[in-house]
C-alpha cells in the first residue's frame, strides 16, 4: 500500500480537481485510486493490477469505502483500454517501465499529468534515463517519512523506506 504521506503528495501532484479520467497502473491495494475517487467523485478511475489477490483486495477496499473503480486484472501495457486518460499514477511497473511510458503516450489526452513512484534505485534510474532520452522534462522528489514509535519510556522516529517520485506531463493528443 502506498504510504499515507506519499499518497498525499502524489494526489496533489496529479492535480485531480481538473482531471477527468485517471489510470492507476500497478494499483496494489487500490489506495491511490480509492482516495482519488473519495475526494474527487467526478473522476473516472481505472485501476490495473496483475496480482489476483491484490485485485480481490481492491474490490474489498472499494466496498469498504463505498466507491466504484473500473478494475482490470492483468499486466500493463498488455491490456486494451479506451484512450483519453488525462491523469496517470504508476505505483508498479513489473519491470516494463519503457513499454508503460510508450503506452501512456498512446492513450494520453493533451497535457496529461503523470506521477510515478519507485522504491528501487534501478527502476527509478531506468525511468529517469528513458525520460531524458525521450526529451520529457520531469520533476524528481525523494520522500522519506519517519513515524514515532515507543522505545521503553522514550519515543524515537522509525524510518520508512524512501520513495522516489517522478512527475511529468505527457503531450498526448487533443480528443475534442
């Protein structure tokens, strides 16, 4: 599950108030798509997840929070989706980062916002280099959160793993 603080930054960077259709790739538990839908009920959210157990969890979480997402089980970019997305969140690539970026370019509306998160250096570096090769400028952040935890009579900050975030705009096409 995407940590609460990372979700907050990612959803802010996606600028969902002006969004229409969001694609959540590597949806995991569905936390990003569900929170997006809770805050922006007008938004149409499609979640893609390849793990059948995670798909079941997304369905369960949707019922729990009373939201409806279009959920596709399978591996991006090998799924057929109708184009015209203007917001993309990528929480997992399954090692297919280049193919996923190409696919997003094909189904993106004009000036679509993209947020990608990574916990591994290799996938982060590959994405950064590929975006440079495509001449797509991006903003890079590292989010490192620590939370208080008891240690006997004391309190210390237990660190979570850092998350790397890449945000950029896809030129896409005008679908008007």
